C-alpha cells in the first residue's frame, strides 16, 4: 500500500471541510490489508465521506476504501444475490441493479456514499431501509487480521444503526456486501410524495426504473447536491418518542409532524422541530441550515467543521428548550 503524508481531506468529504490526514492510503483489494501499517495510531476508514463532519486534522492513518467490483453470486426462482465491493459508489451500484430490472434498491436511489457505508448506518429513504435487501457482508477484523462474514442478524440493524456503529465500532473494515434483490419487484410507493411524483411523470405502469426516477426527482428538489453545496444529508436522526410523550406534545403543538411506528412508539420529523425553531434557511458565515430541508446542515464554501458543529449545537439546544426533545446527531463527528 502506497502511503502519502499530510493529505488534504477536502476532496474526500461531502461537507467539503478543509482538514488534513497525517497519513493517507488507498485500499484497492483485501489482500493489501495484511500490509496495513497500523501501529498504535488512530485509523479512519473512508468510503464516500458522506456521513461525517471533520472538525480537526486527523493525526493518524486514513484509509480510503476503493475495493471495486459487482458480481452476481447466486440466483433462485425468486431472488438475485449480488455482491459489490465496499468502494463502489452507492448510486452507481443502484443504477446497475435497476438496469438489470432487479428490485429492492429503487427507493434508495441517489443516496450519496459508498456500498461499504450502506450497512454501517442502515441507510434508508422513502419507506425502505438497507436491512430489507441486505443478505451478508465480509469485513476484515483489524486486530485479528482476518475476514469475518456477517449475516443480517449479526449486524443488529436499527434505525440508522448497526453493530458497526455500536459494540464493533472501529474494529472492522467492510470489504464486500451482498444484497438479495427481487426478480419480481415489490413496489413501495406509500411514502410521502412518490405516487404524486409518478402521476406527475405520467407513469401508469410501475417499474423499478420509474420509481427510481421519481425518488431522484423528489430528492433533487429538496436536498442540496453535495457536489455543489457541502452537506452530509440529514444531520440529525428523527427522534423516536413514546406515544405518551407524543400525545403531550400534540396537545401543545397540534401541527407536529409524526409517524407512528409498529412498536407503538412515534417518530417525530426532526426537520419540522428545527423549522419551528426558526432555523430553516438560516446562515451564519458559510455555515447554514438548508432552505428546503431543515434537517440538512450545509457548508456554503469555507465553513470549518467547528462552525458547522457549533451551529448544530445551537439547533439542538433550541429544540430542547422549545420541545424538551434532545436530537441525536446522525453524522459522525470526527
Ligand atoms: N419537515 C418539515 N420541515 C423541514 C423538513 C421536513 O416540516 O424542513 C417535515 C415535513 O412534514 C415532511 C416530514 O418532515 O413531510 C418528513 O420530511 P422528509 O420526507 O424530507 O424526510 P425526513 O424525515 O426529514 C428522512 C431521512 C432522509 C430520507 C428521507 C426520505 C432521517 C434522519 N432522514 O428525512 O435520509 O431521505 O426521510 O425518506 O431519517 C439521510 O439519512 O441523510 C437522509 C437524507
């Protein structure tokens, strides 16, 4: 593995924050991991850099995962099992599967980031979560220096959660993910504006490509393109509260936006809570809260990670004082 020193991380994070890595290396295949010169220094594995906020220079080794390759590994009458290298661009992989007519990923179109990050935080959008299509993954145990296979239950998926963000945090490098996709797609169109968008497009017969296109149109209309304005998608998670808490909030705030969950808990729209506190469209220097989606913090140019973080802290505090709800950051703060 070629080792570079003092490398700017600006091109490697979608917030476009200027920080540096003491050491930087690109990982092209699993075999190179045996040569990984770890020592005692901190290690950061980068995929698309789309779910992180860099607040300082990284005094350790950054490994950019660029393990590529898409492979049909197995099929049965109902399903296609397809694996992808962790370094593959997520949306590129989704488009590949859609071009083959395989179903399951269409609602997850245009999510920034890499294949390797998809199970890490159980990415989700428009009524579908990664766990719905996940089959297995291979990951390299950094200390034991060998590959382990994880099934779905091993990953302990939750809302934007997995074992890799909790008890196994920092212990593994994800190498390859296998998805189980439908030969006969099952369409999920009940979320939000998907059906309206399909109507607007004049679609009468649903297909994976039509749904993908509808999702792309909705996302493009609301979410800033990280290639143009730095951001990391939703900065906070939508908070999940008990039904009792929800009823109390609703009594005081009748227009509160909420989604009842199967286990009787209630997911609140963090974007609504933030908007009500007056942050939507706010800008201070180059740090801001997006004008079309209050859950997304943005870097208009040269904001530092600390400035974005400080803004997130102000938002968090104002939501606590107005609603008594403590938002949790979804983005990894580094
Ligand atoms: N809302 C507001 N004001 C806002 C934003 C949202 O009032 O500024 C309310 C609206 O009523 C809206 C509702 O909140 O109908 C839900 O908003 P939206 O459909 O945009 O979704 P979200 O809950 O804000 C989540 C995910 C997104 C995902 C969308 C669509 C989280 C943390 N975020 O956002 O994921 O794309 O649903 O499924 O769960 C991400 O994780 O980075 C991400 C972008």
